């Protein structure tokens, strides 16, 4: 669920229209829908942190704040906070809150917090939005064992399945809208139901992002290499596919075997826009196409962007001669 919530929210800063749409929505409805908190996040990856505009709290955990005054008794139809974290989340639903992903590195987290405090002041000066204090967000799962990577959403229209493990089949735009609606409901413990036009509007917006992607250059010399080595799974016109068993992919199987979202498989992602993606594979363990196709990453002595050690799995293309790997890399960049 966290991955799709990340999918929903990370997109809004990919195009300037997302911010304008959010500002208009906030201007019309300063109160949360249905008496609860509708999660509306805007996220983008910058300097190792994720910038988010948060109204509400989903399965991610808000950073604990100093002890708050006792919460008033819950009125009919509303939930009383059961912990300091819940109380913080419920207070945040009354205003826009700028948030960042907690990295565990104090210097990075301090830089993110300071930067968002400055952004909040600019928003207060130039818009009708008056953000609260920045909050850190833990995007790991509850037990911290399932890998989380915020994806590139521009190709969501090309995906046959939602979530990395393909737990949800996307048969239509309505299926995506229903999934968004469900996530907003469950992330607030069923205390709020957003208007369905909001979920449909988000689904339409997500679909529109694919219009910004270039068309692959099928006349490129590397196209033949791609067809021979990658085309079995990543096929046109979506340049993606269905599900592949985790054992065949060979990467970390934790997410595929998850008790809450596992299918035993991983979805074949669309490669539209892959040349602009920084972190690849379902857990974001590989930095860019060069590292993905580098046979050296399979050895124990490899040192990548996330530290030393082999990055196993998805070996497709790593055994190609250098010239063919280069041609394949160049073709992928045209997507």
C-alpha cells in the first residue's frame, strides 16, 4: 500500500500543473474532506531526500513531536488519537505540512528540515498556504524489512499492474481511481472517504504524464539488441509486461514474498522514460542504466552508490560484449 501511496503523491511535482492544482484545491477546501484528513502529498527526490507536502498521514510514520496537550474527546464520526504519533498526524490534517523522508543521517535530515522551513516561509509569503512545521516521514514498512523505492510515475499509464509485486491488476482507468480512493481511506484508518471525483482526477492526472515521454527510436542500432535480449519481457507498445517469478528475476525476493502485498512475482515495468531514472530495480538498489548493465555489479568486490557488495539479479544484458551493451544503453536512453 505504501508504494502506491508513494506513486500517487510523488507525481505532483513532476509537472508544474500539479502544484497549481494542489494550491487551487487547498484554496477551495481548507478543511479536510468528510471531517477527516485526505492525504495529499507532493514528493520529489532531491539530494537524497524526498520533499513532500503532507495533509494527513498514511502508513508512513510521522516523526514524533514534543508531548502535546491532551486531545479533546472524539466527536461522532471522528477518531480519537491513540498515540502521540496519531495526535501529531491528526493535528497535521488541519493545515499543509511540509515533510521529508528520514534517511537516518542526521546531517542530511537537518538539511532537509532547514530547506523545507525556508520553503514554508516562501509559500506563506507568496500564496494562501501557511504550512506547519516540517515533519520527518519514515517510508519503510512497519517492521522495516520490505524495501521501498519511490518510482518514476510518468509511465504509470503503460503499466499492466500496480505495485512492484503486481498485487493489483490495472484493467482500466477506473481501477486506478478505485485503488487511489481505497488507499486514501485505509491510510486514514477508514476515518475519511475522499470525494470520488478527487480519486478520478488524480488517476486522470497520472495517466496524462505519459504524454511527456518521448517515443523510442525503433530505428536506433541498439533496438535490435534490445529486441533480442530484453524484448521477451519488455515488449512494445508499452515496453513493459506482466509478472515474472521472483526467482527468475533473481533480485531480493523480500517484497515479492511479502505477507501483505506479495505475489511471488515482480511486475515488468514499462521502460518509457528509463533513461532519466536514477534508481532502478524494485528496491532502488542500482543507480542508473550504466550500473544496471555493468557485469562488475554481480561480484562481491563491487562498490556502488549504496555501498560495497554485489547487487545480484536481473543479469539480462550484463553478458553482452561491450559494444552491444553500449548500443543497448544508448537505445534505452531514447525512451
